[in-house]
C-alpha cells in the first residue's frame, strides 16, 4: 500500500513540476516580448 501511495505522490509531483515549468516558460516569453528592443527604422 505504501508503494502505491508513494507512486501517486510522485505522479502528482511530476504534474505540478510540469505546470510550473510551463508557467515559467510562458512568463519568460512574455518578458522577452515586452523587453525586446524596437527595430531601427
């Protein structure tokens, strides 16, 4: 029973870590877009 619980907790951890990584990438992309230098005309 402990092994099943441990596996479930590990799976939840992977899902949470994946979501945080995705949010972090989205935030970085937003900042990159916001801070891009304007092209010289």
